[in-house]
C-alpha cells in the first residue's frame, strides 16, 4: 500500500517471512507515534527491502512492526526517493530511477496466491553441469513467475534463477546449475521456491524520459560541424530509437545483481553482451569474450593430462 500520510515505510513481521532478501540494518526495539501523536506502535528493527516495480528494482529501509492493515506500507520516504506520481484518474502509479520512468496500472485485486514449487523426482547433478528438471506446481495450466527459495540457496551450492514458467498438467521445468567440482543431490518433494500468477491488471508501460533522450542524442551529434548533416544524423537516430532499447538487458542484469551472480566491476577490460531469443520467447544474455581472450596471456606450458598424472 502507498500511504502519503506515513513518513516512513513499514513492513509486517508476517510479510517479512516471505521475502527472499533480509538485509537487517538493526534489530533494536523502539516506539514510534502515529499521525495523531497519541497512538504508538513497537518497531522491532529495520530492514532493507528490494522491490521490483516493472523493470525497476527499488530499495528502501523499512521499519519492522508486528502487524499492519496490509503487508507493507510505502511511505513518503519511498515516494520522495523515487518521485512517485499517482494518477487517480488513469489509475496508474509512475516511478522514476536514473531518469527512467515506468508507469504501472494500479491493481484492483492485489492478492496473488503463492504456490510452492516441488521437485518431482530425486536428482543428482554432475559437477559443472546444468540440467532441466521437472517440478510440480498446484495449477493445471498457467504462466507463472518462479522465485527461488533464498533459504535453500543458502544451504546448497546450486544456482537457480527467477524465471517465467509455463505450467501444463500441474508440471513445469526449471534449470539448475551445479558450479562445484562434486555431485549434488536433491530429494524428491523438496520445495525449490514459490510461484505466483502475474496479474493482467499490472501492465508495464515503460518508457525513457524524452528530455533525457534529447540530451543524449545532442551529445552524440554535437561534434558534427555541418548543420545539415547534424540534422540528418539526428533524424536517423530518432527514427531507429527502438534499436537502442535496453529494457530487456537492464531487467536481466538487475536480476543477476539481485541474486548475487554478478557484481559491479571497474576493470579497464570489458566484453560486449547481447541477447539471444530462447524457444519460449524470453531472452538469454550471452557475453562475447573473443576480443578479451585475444589479449589474454596464454599459459607458457601445456596443462597436465590428468590420466597421465594418475
């Protein structure tokens, strides 16, 4: 719930148990007073929340309380940080980050059931291998969003990513990667994560701020001294603006950062990344390391043959 009358963001203890990331700032108890300056509630600590709104991953420090009228209240600290605009006539909420503004339809039915995703069979994954495994979801047929269990990922070395799954006859498939040098086993019936049905009333209307686009295009063409050529290049850039759309890439990178699979780097070396379409219509990010490999210093001696060494 977005509450313009609340100075701070709050989350209930019950709702906190369903979140994957719990970055506790502190756990000291204290009392805070409500708007009437008479009623007080106990705060059990503070936690950093990560919230996906469209293609933007927002974060805010929330106060933990025992119970609320809803799972989470986004207060003025969140509204001011992300420059929220609430349009009651169009029933949309827009959020801004790094000059990118995303508009979301207000969901008239915010309740979305969570369905556990269970392993159907016992599995044993070889080292350095990725396998697709069948899982059971208590839905006959649907498109669902899968979110891996954070607690399970803390206990096992396997890598699971959040993804969009297609459920048919209560069954779907997810990919597991074993990055270790040994076999990894999982028992039948273990819960790998949860799935939710994406609501159709929460449609994304993402766009880049036009003012920012004008600024970037002006910087790209300002070195062209001929005014006529400058206008021609400017027209072409605006005409093919969709070729530079990075929303899909941005979303994948944010997911990889969120799950800790990648981290920001300040290395002078870089490699181009591109998106390849998968069979289900989603995207897979691949990185071209050919140029980087060409300047990498090769080993001065051949690697030992393990069979001969044994």
